[in-house]
């Protein structure tokens, strides 16, 4: 299968609008008309609660995870630099699909869960460490946005300080740095709300509370 076709398939996989379908089919609302207006796990947690948010997060993670696995259908040698480069581009195609989903009028989420699924597929040990950072911050603060920012900043730091022997490809290191920068950039509104003390917390361990 050609690389171009694989990239298109990865984009289409990423375009599956998990939050939109769950909110419409199960709860009878369009998640994009509530809360922050994003069709992602964070807004789903905030509007529909832990159960729906967890389901959407897992689905969005799988999009990035499976998109990277499409690299196995290429003719490239596994673990080679071109192979890792392809994995990165496939994952990013899925992330772009999540942000601009063709199946949902190109109105998606921020792609954090899909990005994590991509990292999990490429480098599981790094991903597990990032989960620890994310969950610790989430339990302490109940802010998904702050947890996402903390995990993204930890990504290049962990890669360089702990997992450097397993991440020699320059493209992967640059990707980690770019990820941290872009996550902070796309969360600038959340950062402003955090500084002003009016960022919404997720209702962990509580039943959903729908906002009309």
C-alpha cells in the first residue's frame, strides 16, 4: 500500500467524531453547542460526565494508536528512521483528522487524546510515563487542560532525560518539542482561564450533569 493512501486512511480514521456521535446518539445533544464548543474528551467530561468522557477519550486514543499501526502495511523496514518518520506522519494525519473531521463538518477537538494514542503506539514506555503525569495532575487539580499541558511539557523532557537511548531519531525528538509547544499554544485560552481562576473542573467520580 502506498504511503499516500496510508496517510489518507489515517486522516479518515482520525476524522471519526467520537464526541459528536456519543453526544448526539446517546444524550441527544451536539457537544459542540455546549461548554467550550470542542468535540473532544475534555468538553465531554465537562458536559456529560466521567462515563461519557472516558469512552470518548478511549475512542480518540485508539484513532491515533491504530493510525500509527498502518505503518505495518508499508514496505519500510520496522524501527528504521524512515519507518519511524512514517509513524509520526500517520499519527499526525489522524490528529489533523480529529481537529478537522470530514465526517463532522470539519469541527473537531484539540486532538490531545489522539496525540497520546499516537505516542502510545510509537513509544509505550514514554506514553505510560505521560499517563502518570496526566493522572497525577488531574487528581490533584481536576483540570484536564492543565493536566494535558503538564504531560505535553513532560514529553520532550522524559524523552531526553530518561528514554534518550530509545529515541535517537531526530524527527522524533523534534516532534516531542513541537508537541509541547503546540499543546501550550492551543490551550492559550485555557491558560488565561486558569490564571483568572475560572477554568472549569471535570466532575470526577460524579454522575454527569448536562448543561443546557
